[in-house]
C-alpha cells in the first residue's frame, strides 16, 4: 500500500511539474521542512528540557515545539509573500508538514540505531551526514503536499 502512495505522489509530481504555482508551493513546503529542522535544533539547544524519545536522545519536547513554530511562521510568510494568501488551513498544513519532518527524522534515527550507524557520511562533519540533513525532508514534503491537496 505504501508503494502505491509513493507511486501516486511521484505521478502527481511529474504531471504537475510544469505548473509554476506548483513549483512555488513545493519550494514553500521545502522551506518549511528546513525551518522545522532549524527550529528544532535552535529551540531544543536553547531551552533544553525533557527528552522526546529514546530513539534519538538529543531530541527534546521543546525542540519539537520549536520545530512546529518555525515551520508555521516560515511557511505562512512564504505563502503570503508568493501567493498573497493566508488562512487557518495553511497553519494546519504547516503543522502537518512539521510533524511529517519530525517523524521522518525519528524514523531514520531509528533505522540508524538498528544498523548501529552513528553517521551516514563524512560530507557534513558533525551533522551526521547527508541523510541526516535530508531525513525529515523525505517524509515532510509528501506529507505537506498531500495535506495541502486534502485540506486546502
């Protein structure tokens, strides 16, 4: 069933790739994923607090909320700037995108723990490798795009 969803997402992505509004929307969702990652790191390191899960011991509850807040702010500002639109539905879409990014990040952390890998490469030293920078994006963009199609 998951393969079917991935296929449908890729098919929609391919079919609509020539539409400029879609490119802007995908850019906004990608920016929201990046903001989610940055917000989780900055707020988590600043406020600290209780750990979110044992899968990834550096993730905190405050970082999770910071991730959501940064994603909501960045995505809604970009929607307002590029598409001149704002609604409460866009806040919900930003929330789903951020949660998708966090779940993707936790999922890849879980896989790395099971495989007994700390880093997935040396290209970005201290960051865990390329996969660690992209893990939230792998799930965040499809979740954001599908929630946009379902909600807005």
